C-alpha cells in the first residue's frame, strides 16, 4: 500500500512538473532561457543533441536533409513574416517546409517544432549548396501568436542605410561582423525588380541611376527590370554563381555589382569597418564560411521561445 501511495504521490507531483520541449540544464552553453521568468524559474538551454537526448526523434535532422530543400521559406505558425513588407510576394519555398513538417509528423508526432525546422532547413540548404555547416542549437518551442507589426519592424527593408542596418542588428544583439557575414547569405537567391528598380531609375530622387552601379551590370539590369512594369521579374542576387554558396557575393560588391541597395551600402557606407570586412571575405572564402557559421549560431539564439509545456499524467 505504501508503494502504491508513493507512486500516486509521485504522479501527483509530476503532474505539476513541466515536461520539457527544451531540455533543461545539460550545460551545453548554447544560450536560450525563459524570457521574463519569475519566482526563480530555471534557465533551459538549446543544444545540438536536443532531439537525441530529450525527446525521441533522433532521425529529425536526417529527415530534413533528405527532403529536397530548394528555398528556405517560412511556416504557417509565423504567417506574419510571410506577409511582412520586405517579404511580400517575394519569399518562396513554403511548400518545402510543409513537406518536411509532414514527414516529421509521420515519424515523430508533435515533437519537432517549426521553429527548429526552419534553422535546420537553412543549414541544410547552405551545406547542399556548397557552404559551411555548424552545430545547430535546437529545442525551440513554437509561438502560438504572431505579429505583423513586429515582423515589419525587425526585418530590414532593402533600402536601409548602413546606419539603419547597424541599429537594427544591434537591437537584436548582433554586431558589425555579424551584419557583413550574414549579408553573405545573398550569395544564393533572387530578388524582384521592384526591390532594386529605384537604383536603376531614381536613386536619389533626381531621375538618375545609382552611379555606384558598374555600367555593364546596370544595362543588363535595365533589360530585366524596365522603368514601367515588370515588378515581379527576378534577377539573381549573385549572378555569377546564383545556386552556389561561396564568397563571390563580396567580390561582386567590390566590382560595383551588388544588386540591392542594402548590398551596395556595405561598400559605400561611411559607418564602421564594413569595407575592410567585405574585402577580407572576398579574399578568403574560409574566413567568410567560419564567420557565417558563428553568426548563424548567434542569430539562432535571439530570444528563442523555450521552456516547458505542462502535461497531466493523472
């Protein structure tokens, strides 16, 4: 009877204990935590082996890698980011994320969060395109709410000045080195005509093009992006190797062939040491790869939603 009572007491205690979707206290040093935690609540860390150790889904990363990751998009749980102004009618690949999520639900129902699928897919697409890999901290929970205004405020518009970019990145705990390295992600992907049309026809409100554009590149862009119409026509961010993750993006900037205004200000801006960093990454691809990986880990640790979800075992 005592054993039965002790077992019942254990279950009663356990029913008030949260069973984690972000495994606590293993000391891997990947950050995380519970924002706004009170009453001495513990801190729960993200760590790379989360799905091996804390929850039974050891095949999670393999499933993500085996899907044909074409373009990393977004998930229905953060629909606001899909419709934010910088992303509207632009980001592609949502169906790939949905496909990955469906496969993971078959293998491990209600286990792997969309908030973890996105960085896993980002790393996978980088590796499959010839770029670096990194140890990815995992264990995020999905948010049940989304804010379009927050998304609009946190995603940098493509016409931001260098100072604007610095301010926005610093607000998230990222520095100048992170800004330049993460901008190197533009080595892959395309942009719509509407995002760079101003540079071609009215950069400074004087009906003239951006004079920092290399002339041959400028005339080629005009063919793709006419002054009137064609807003949804696309051009590669890195026209020399648009599907390969490399450091050509930085070389193109130095040659006056950066597509977006936010690319070009890395060369022409007068704040910080951006030009020196662009030159360094243009000269040394391994240096860029190493810093890109570090900055991705840093970015992936920006205020993750972690902690416990309560289940009753009675």
